[in-house]
C-alpha cells in the first residue's frame, strides 16, 4: 500500500510540475522575442542577444519575488517536497522575471569550492595523484586501484581548468525538449560549452556545434562501439566530431570501467584525435556526493549532468542550462523523445532526475543560473 501511495504521489508531482511549468515555457519563449530581450538585457554595454548577458543585481519589486523562505544559498530544501511546495516555487518562477544574481552564485561557488574544488580536482592529475597510493572507486568504495606508472603516464601535470572562472557557460543536456528548439546559435555564443555522453552530431540548429567538455560513460563504448573489440575508428571519429574538446571519462568510478577507459584513451592517441581524454577524479566525485547528500539529495548516484552543473557553478560567472527536462512530455503536454537524438529510455532507478530538476529550478529562482526551457530565437 505504501509503495502504491508513493507511486501515485510521484506521478502527481510529475503532472503538476509539467502543467505548472507551461507558463514558464511560454514566458521564456516570449523572452526570446527582440522586444522582450531588450528588457531582459538591461545594463550599460550589455548585448541582449548574448546568452549570458543580464543584470548583475535583482530588480524585482514585488514582495512575492523576494528571496523565498527556504535557504537556497545553503542548498537546503524542506524534508518533504510535496506537490504544494513545488507548486509554490513554480508560481514564484512564473510571476518573477529572471535576473542574474552574482551573490547567490558566489555562495554556491564558495560552498562547492570548499568541499570539492572542481577547478583543481575534477580530473586526475599529477598534482592530486601520488605514485604508490591507492584510489577508492567512488561507485564501489570497497574496491581500490593502486596508482602505478601506467596511470601517471597518461595524466596531465595540472588541471585543464586553470583558466577558470569562465565568463559565459552553456551546459547542454540531452533532453528531448531541445528538439526543434532552434537554440544552436545561442549555445554556440557561449565561451565554454559542456555536453554529455558523447552525443551524435547532426542537430546543430537545435544544440549548436561548439564543445569545450564532453562526458562519456564507459557504457557508451559497449553499446555504440562494440567495446572497441574490433574497429576503433568509428569511436575516434565520433569523438573527433566534437573537435578539440576535453573528453571526461569516469574510469575509476567502478572497477569494470577501468580497462576499457584506458583503451578509449589509447584509441584517441593512436588515431591522432584532436580531443584529449581525461579521467574524472573519483575522490572529487565522492566529495561532491557527500556535499549534496548532506543537503538532502540522496540519489543512488548523481547524474553526470548534476555533477557537471555543480562543477560549472564553481567555474562560471554566468551559467545557462539547456535540455534539462526529465519528463516524457513538454510543459504544454506534447510527447517528447527521451533524448533530442533518440528515444532510448534511461536505466530505471539509476538517478533521481526529478529531484535534481527541482534543484535547478531553485537555482534559477535564486538567479544563480538560468534554466532555459522554451524555444530560442
């Protein structure tokens, strides 16, 4: 009976969220019109067409648009996120204009920097990995990987993110809501673009072509590239479609991923790919998991999207999310494919996507980041 009640509640929350966000969808679509864009881009010397240009401080006058009672800056949420709570947050989003709040973003940057330090520790380097030490797999912490020369010889000396903070970042999810969005040109205007799970090319009008960082779960190597057991060129070409991007691989999250991750790295080297493969640091991922668990997000495992959004909160001065929508229909009730490029369903129970989306909604409400849901112009 409890399980049936929980399923009913979850379904109700999803329906309520989808319905409530329809106004946000329409507002953001209207905001892409030139007349509205000029208002959203107030401020001396600011380009209203730039995806990250917006006022630096809130200009909201209505009481309902002031900071909500929840301490969003500390990343906390009520213990029970019921339908009423979600609907109240949606009403705030619908009735208040979005403006960049550098102070709110700064609080996330300070908290995440203190716990995790993405700019230094998101990937394994010589600076954070010592010969002879042992690395704990973050997804299977009872297992350890001994640090030998084989690992050190493929690691960079220092972090590839030493140029952070980046002025303008676009984090591009794979949600079907991006299909026919025409967001490609807007995404490509960002200085730093993050993508996920090696998405295929061919959707430039909707998602753009620029890639600074691309993540890849090792399962992609098994599903799309035959575990690299035969021809390896298709994999090298798929990565090469993203140019000189940094390919982030969680090679040391689970023991079963390690050998094939090394093989992927060697394949890119052998084929002279402009992309550089880097291994995500399991210690960073473990610290990030503890950080968000302490703040009530207790997913079985954080999604790669949430991991990299967290990193971007540290490393970006302005941040816009595209394609983050975990529901099977858009805010107007029209069915969507799971991804903008296919309809392959996710692994059940692996991540807590609606809960993560609620966090994005809260960050949008604060002005720490912009959650884009509508079409772009």
